[in-house]
């Protein structure tokens, strides 16, 4: 594979194309400044304006959210795993139908695997624009987003209606639901009773891992962060490893399916027979299946990246060991 061919599988941070109307809360005060990015796969955007950088199926989706200070993403639910790591900034993740069941503060490099069947949201509580990178389970990411009922009602008051087809219609632009299409129904009281509200101990203890702790563990080798035997024990249809300078090796290797490299700290040189490319924090690289390659830091200093690869496990509810 030539460097030019490989470049089509690299999405540079500076080339990311945002969508500011991706979801139903795009007009809701407090959420109306967020930017959503679909990097690999179709994602779960409700807007036709969302740009997809790499459509090639990987068994999971890669996306990102960028938000200025005090901007939040409204409470929602997914049917498959939603994993975030903080690329920049300081973020508050919260959960529960009204967002009051628990919260956790994450910093750069920290990772959270948010359990399925719970409402969750997140807010940039830093002082600058911040970015979190996301992995969603499944090629179709579970079929979309399930919003807390009050989010749908708030959005309607600000001109956005979500149809049963999962698409947004902006009444401020004169758009209306097509004939015969009903608005997305809100969850009934009975359905709300089936949505989990885990305790902070369950979420923080079971599904959050701190970057500096993982770096310490990487002295003994690559750290399986999410997987059947990972620090976070789950089988969401993919595995995530953290690789740092301490455990990186120049030994060429290949995988039987596409894998993804996402630097969080430092610069990394990916080399294969036929070329090489350097990745920076915020870049995303899809490595083709069966391509022998090596990955090493290209400069001195702190260096860490997340490696994501699909497994044979189906994407679905959070796995309980």
C-alpha cells in the first residue's frame, strides 16, 4: 500500500468536518454550540448534514464531540457500548433520567465505557474548547439514539422535531414532518422503569479508568483496557488497548480485520512495507487487515495511543462477567 493510498485511511484532527445540527438538542440553550464528528462508520447522527470521513465498516463506529466551556450533550441512551476517552479539556459525565443519579470528572487520556440501558450526558467544564473521542459498538451503532423524554419536549419548544424515521425536521426552516410520518414517541412510564440508574460506585468503579494508572501498568506491556479480560471487563464487540512508549515495539505485526489507531499523547510513526505515516493526537488511522506494520513514538517525550479492533462478540448490552 502506497503512502497516498494509506492517507485516505487517515483522518487528521485539523481536517475534521463538524456538524452543528447532528442531534435533536441542536437548538436547545446550553447544547446549541456543540460539534459532532463522524470519523469511521455511519454513526448515529440524526442530520443529513453530518459528514462521514471513512464509511468502511469496522464492526464499530468512531466519532468525536467538540464543545466550548459550559456546553453539554443532553441525556440519551444507546443499545450498544459508548466509550469515550478525553483528548483535551476537563469533562463531567452524568447519568440518570434527569442527570442526577451520579457523575464523574474525567481528564485528558481518561476513558469511560458507559453501560448500556442508562441515560447519560456530558459537559465540558474546562476553560477552553475540549474534545472527546468516541467508540460506538456495531456497524449500525444499535440503530440510533434513545432520548430522555424531557429532551424531546425541550427540543420541540426550540423548533426541532424528531421523526419516527430517526431524522430531524427544523420548523424554524419551514420543515414539517412528511405526510404519514409520526414524531418519535417518548418512552412510556413503564419503559422508563426499565432503564437502569446505576450507582456512582458501579459506574466509576467498574467502567472508568484513569490515564496515569494505565500508563503505570504499561511498563509490563500493552494494557487491555476494554475486553473480556480487560481492566474494564466487557465484550461490546470490540477491544481497546492502551500502548505507550514503555511497551511499544518495532516488531511488525498484522491483524485479520481492520484496526484503528488513535493517539492521545505524543507523535507516532506507523511503518509498513511501502511507506510510513506520522500521527498526532486527535488523528485517527484505519489500518487495513493483514497489513504488516509497526507503531513507535517518533519523538521523545510522553507518548500514548489507543488501539481499537473488532471481536467476534456481537455488539449489544453491557456484558456482566
